[in-house]
């Protein structure tokens, strides 16, 4: 299993204000689904931050997203470890397969693979 990128998720309704603020740091909007906006560095595209008021299909908003090459293998390892699965493994309409797990600090991590 390899990690492709890690993205902090900021829960906020201030989309425009965050777009402008992170623009001062060199980030540009690369995705906006209406409920989540992702900003990335043009020079290092995997350097990203996402802004969302709430998650579209999950009961909680994740604190971080970790894209992996094989979400099914990670899900199996996490389940075997006994860690708390917060949102079940599922395919989403926007092209990802994902689940949420709670880390030992109580943070919710969105683990995903693009399909």
C-alpha cells in the first residue's frame, strides 16, 4: 500500500473567504463540487487543502483525507486492527471509493482511492 497524497479538510461555510486567503499563499481552486472545494499549489499539485461545510454522504466531516493506491487493502487492515470505522467503505458518485476511520487522537480520516 502506498500513500498518494494527504489533504487537510477544513470545515467552513466561508468558501470565498478561504479561496481568497489560501490564494495569498499560492493555492488555486482545482475542484469544486458545490459542497467541497479543493485548492492546490500549481507548482506542487499534491499540496492541497479542502474546504467544506459538511460531507455530502457521511455523518461527520473528516479532518483529513488520505489517498491510497488500494483502499480495500487499507480497509481490511484497519478493520483487523479494531480501529473505529466511522463511515463504511463505499463507492461515491464523484468517482472515489472511501471509508472513514477515527485515529487514536479522535480525528476522523477519510481514506480513499480514485476509481
